[in-house]
């Protein structure tokens, strides 16, 4: 009996191919949008998690909190705060990092990439776990006027390739390239130019200001307890609370919360397309009922019950939703893959992965939308009286 229902439903769809495909197209757009948007947001989340894992779970980041409210201005971090953090029990090393943009010249061609200043004796600890070198070496202790550059700076940012031992000019000061980082696929990281903090402060006048302090916790030490110790020590020495002390886990949780809200909003927007597609199926089914009123009367006259007519029309609307879901999943997956590849080639690493649960959700959701959209027309068709249906012109 079920096979008969499917055969009748399929024949009905075949007899009105153009209208069926136009109706299905609305479901395709909605499902493709949902699959693509959710896949991209999951890929973004995976990329961020991968970067935080490479950064290390034993790191604590300290930064200035900024503006606190009317009449208060936060004091930025300084070298004194670095000394305070280094004295906290459980801290292996504390590294001050500063970020600025500056004019960089190579053979009279000027660019303005991000410049990072870091103490020469701490650069190896800071970069070896996150961005290892592909060529050259790291800074020697006390070294000045040397520079480490990202892969894109070496080959892409300027018209000429930069190699180890080449010279570049930063704010009018000459620096010698001693190392080139491996390519990470992240535009920001690959455009890095790192110079010793002492040389940084000579080339760019920033005093003893520090943007971020990266504190590495000793093995086996509780990171949350160490975080609390740092907060107490900085409050005592600074006499203010204008700073933030966070672990990578906490930062990642905040980012995931933001991504979760973004996913919800994006899916809500894409669901509008599905609703439009559902309205299209409803309209198509109503038209189909009018066209086949006599057929319904004949089926009832030879013994078909109300439930038989109901099932036929529900299966028909569900099949249109399912077909739209299949094509939507395929198009959404291809779209997500294309965008992730383009983003990665453009310098922003975006992980692509096929989520079986998401695919099944897309197909099931489309099928349900189709059946729900066809429910009212199907019930109307099932309640037609055989005599009235046979007399319909």
C-alpha cells in the first residue's frame, strides 16, 4: 500500500515538472543557506580552537581593561607589571609584547605591516610553540637591529623576495633579517614583523608601555589558582583594577558564545527562505488539488478512504521538500567548501568539514517542512465528497 502511495505521488510530480521544480527551488535556497552558514561558522570555530591549542593551555594573558566608566581612564601595562607577574608563584616566564604599525621599506617600496616588539631573550619561548621558524634562527640574547618576518612578508608583501641576511628599513632604521616564520595560513601571522623590544622602542617611541603580557605557568601548577594570584599581585602593586587576566580557555569560551549567537541569527535569517519555500509548496498543493478533483472523486468512488488521499498528498509534498533538501545540502556543502578555500588562500585559515549530523538535519528538516506545508491542502483533499468531486468542472 505504501508503495502505491509513493508511485501515485511520484506520477503526480512528473506530470507537472516545471511547477514542481519551481516550488522545490525555494526549499533548495533555504537549506543551502542553512548548511553553508552553519558549516562556515563551525569551521570558523574549529579554526579558532586550533589556534588557541597551538598557543598553549599553560598561558595566561594580561591586558589593560581600558575605559571603566565616566571620569575614569585605565592605565596601560608597563614593564613594572611584567616584573610583578614574574614574581608570582607558579609563573615560569612572563613576556611583554607590544604591537604597532610602522613604515617598512624594501628597495624604496613602502608598506605598513604590523610590527611586534618582544624581548630578544624571550622570543624563542613565545614563538616556538605557536609559529616555528622555517629559515634562519631566533634572536640571540641582547641582540639588536635584527628582525624575524612572516612568510607573506618574505614572499608576497613586497615586489622582491626577502631572504635571510637581507636588510629592511623600519621607520628609517636598518634591520637585518635573521629568521623567517613558517606559513600559518593566517594573514595576520604571516604578515608579522618581529623585532627585539629594545630596538622596537628606539624605532617607535612608546616608552615602557606594554600591550599584552603572556605568562607561562610551570608544569603541574593549577592555572586558575595562578590566575587569581596574578590578579591579587597586580591589584596590590598597581592600586587599581584596570586590567584583565584571562586564560586561553576563558577567551575561547567568550568567542564561542559570540559564535553561538551569530549562528542563531544566521540560521534565523536562512529559515525565512525555508518558510517562503513552504508557502510555495502549500500553494502548489492547493493548485494540484483543484486540477485533480475529479481524480480524487474517482479514487473515493472505487473505495479509497480519507486517510489514503491524505497520505498521497502528504507524501507528495514531503517528497518535494526532500528533493529540495538533497539539492540544498549539496549546494550548501559546495558553497561552504568554496568559501573556506577562498578564505584560506586569501590568508585567513578556515577549516572545512562535513558534519553528518548537519546533513541529516538539513534533509529531515526539509522533508518535515514539505509535509507540514502540504498538511492543510491534503486534509482538504481527503474531505472531498465523491459526488461533489466527480461533478467538479
